[in-house]
């Protein structure tokens, strides 16, 4: 999976990605963070990778992304536990 910073500043970044599913999950979790003032992805052309754009206030981009990934992992662990209980 390709993940490459196209633009990276303290409170603003553009990340090139080739997986729209991962980009959408990350976007949804970042949108829940009060410190994230803007998050969206765009795909300019079907043959080009998408760009995830993030802006934060009061938190660095790296911290916001790490927090979002931690929440995704926590929710997946919870889902896995619920599925195991159902068996």
C-alpha cells in the first residue's frame, strides 16, 4: 500500500494513497477528532492515486493520524471480541 506525504507541515498535510477504502476509514476517524479542522480526500483522475488532505488546530498531523489509527485498531479489536463471543 502506498502512503507518501506530498506536503507536510505542522498543522497541514497532503498524503498520497492508493487505497480509497483505507483513506475513507482514516478520513472518517480523523473527522471525529475535535483538533482536526478539515479532512477530505480527492482523486483527480482514475489512473492517479488519491490525495488525503488534513488540517489541524492544536495538534500535529502526526499525532492526529496516530490517534485515528489507534481508534481504528481499538474498534477492530472490540469487533473481533464481539464476533468471538457470538460463536
